[in-house]
């Protein structure tokens, strides 16, 4: 209320100052400025007072207050500044201006009673302001009042005025405080609640001590959970996530703010929904699940291999209210295991190729030669349709042996600096023939790439194998896209098809010898590609979906 009163008072004083300035203008037109120089000082005082009141009005009317606490904070400083400015202005006008004009104390009297009545200042603050203003006005009176009798009278009058106005301010302050306390019944409420609060306080102290012990235990457990390398997830029996530690963020890619309150099914691949229902059903019966191997889905869509340990969460009554899952990401471990298994198979194939390659090729070459001779004999004309078939099968067997030998090769030979785009352009006609024959389309997007140290024959074989696989995976009308582009560490070759994708169970085993989904395939084409990539210190990355698959080969700039 006092804030609102002072806001209105500031506007009134500003309008009054405009009236004073109009009076000063009349005095100037009447020639009083030349007769009595004090009128000039009075004009300057009115200008300064007007500027100050504009500033104070701006402070009050631009303040946007949302609560009582805002009013208390703002009003505390605004009120003191307002009071000091008004009283000190009146003291200056009375002591330094009015004594040169008519020698009266009227302005100072008005200022003292204005501050005492309208401002709700604390006793110490109001006394300090009155005392300082008294010193200001008396210094001015001594300097500007030449009449000794008037001077003595002003000393006495201003002293009485100060004590009267301060006593009035003190009385009004106490009255307002008592009125405020009376209206809000604070004293009565304090007396009524004191005894009740004392009892509650004792009970609270006891509960606080007990809770401190519980909180310390909780903090220790929380610290253990947060520092764990394994992801720890808490969920309700309905599968809603309620707890999520830092390691879980690293495993799944979701922050705690993103995942809390969402169903845990968001972390499952589409084929694992029945698995979740079975886990929740098992936990709801009070049983636990230990070291369960499965797969989960990251935020970025990548499937990861995990081990799960699922336990029950119980409340203080022993009722099962949820499940706690400890997750360990074993994707890297599984990848190493698969790679080691693939390498074992590759080594086995290599050993087989090394042991049977030359032994089998020689008799096959002999048989092929005799078949060609027999085909030229007139006595075998009735078998002329079968001999080419037998020769083609021998050639096919010879090709398989060549692929065996390619897998068994341990290092790159005849390496040189080549540009990947040049190699692609050199074999592009061969790929286009397959594309046209299979009634499909081909798109090449060859970016600006640096030269690499490569064996061009092996890279041609890799590109042809991947392109052939892509074409065979698509129906008629499908599009095969071959791309090259550079990145900060090297070059990426991408071959993308529009087939039906690769099944997840097969995706993790790609590159394993004899693994094929084709009716007439040997399962050696991709194994050869992985062997070529390994010899070039390159990495093959496979991305697959129902809309197609992309084989990306990442070559490092200094790959040899």
C-alpha cells in the first residue's frame, strides 16, 4: 500500500514542480530575477527537483512487481532515496535560496512533515535523514541570513521542527506496524501455534536424524550405482523406466531426461517384444534372471549385444513393485569372437587351398584338355552337347580353387599408387553389361578423392564382387549406386542396392567362408572381399534395411 501511495505522490510532486517552473517564468517576466538574484537560484532548484522527480517517477512506474517479496526489496531502496531527495531538496531551498528572498522556513517545514507523514521509514533511518538535512539547512542559513535575531530564531525553530517531525514519524511508524500486525493476526497466530510447533519440532528432529542415516546409506548406494561400468535400469512391473544411471546413457545413447517415464520396449528390437513380456512375468513372480544374452536397440538405431541380470525391486512391505536390470554391453567382445571365428575359418580355407590347389588343378587341366580333344572326334558327335557342360563345370571348379587361393593370400603384391575413381571407370563397362542383362539401373557418384596405395587387380575384384552381389539381390528395375567420397582420414567406397536387405542373423556373419543365401553360390565372394580389405588395412561396414543394403569400404590415406 505504501508503495502505491508513494508512486502517486511522485506524480503529484512532479506536477507541482511544473507549476513552480511556471511561477519562475512569471517572476522572470516581472523582473524579479534582476532585483533579487535568489529567484534565479530558486529556478535552478526547481529544475533540479523536476529532473529528480522524473527519475523517481520512472523508477516507480516502470517497476513490474509479481509478489509481495518484490515490493519489499524494491520499495526498501526506492523509499529511502525518495525521502532523502525530497528533504535534502527542501533543506537546500530553505537554507540557500529562501534566506536570500524572504528568510522563511516554509519549504523545509513542508518537507519535514511530508517525509514524516507519507514515508514509512524506520526510526534510525528517519532520524539520520532529519539530522543531515538539519545540518544542510543550518549551514545555508548561517551563510545567507545576515539578521542575527532571525538567525537565532531559525536555530531554535528548525531544532524544534526536527524533533517534532521525527517524533511524528516514529509515532506513525509504530502505529502502522501495529496496524499491520493487527490486520494479519500475527501475534495471535504465533501464540496459538507456538506450543504446537514445539511438539512438532521435537518430532521433526527425531525424524531428521533417522532420515539422515537413511540418506547417507542411499547416497552411498547411489554413488556405487553411478560409478558402475554396467548400465543399471529401474522399471515398474508395467515396463516403465524410473531409474537410469550414467553407464546406461553410454550404452544406449539416451540421457536420463530423455528416457525416464518411457516404456523400456523402446530399447528392444522389434523381434524381442515377447522376450520383454516373459522377463516381466518372471520378475513379477519373485524370480531373478542372471547373465541372459540378448540384443538391444540404441538411440541411433544400432543393434548391440548385451548380457542382462534382472532382479526384483521391493518396497518396505516386501511387495514387488518393479525390476532392476544390470546391462553389460558385449558388442565389441562378440565382434571379436565372430572375427576370430571367421579368421579361423579363413585359415582353414587357406590351409585347404594351399594343400589341394595345385594337386587338384593339374588333373583337372588334363581332363579339360582331353574333353576338348574328344569333342573334335567324329565318334563323339552324339556327346557334343554334354562336353561343353563338363568343361564349364571344370572351369567353375577351377574358379573356386582360385578363390580359395585368393583367400589364403597373406599379403598384397604389386602395390602402386592408384585413384579409386580410375579403377571404377576401367571396370564400369563390365558392370554395365550385367546391369543391362539383368534389366536394372546403375548410378555412379564419384567424388574428388586422393590417390591410394592399392593392388588394382584385387580392388577390381572387390568392386566386381560387391556389385554382382548387389545386382543379384535386387528385382528387375532396381538401382545399383556406386559412390566414392573422401573424409578426414581417407576414402570411402560405397555400393548400395535396393534389395530386400540382409537378415540380422546373417548380417553379423558376413565374410564367413561358405556362408551364402544364393542357390548356386559358393559363399566365397564376400570372404574374398573381406580378405582383400584386410590386406589393404581397410574396413567393410554393412548397413541393411528392408529398402536395401549398403557396403562401405573405408580406406585410410596411408593404408600400406
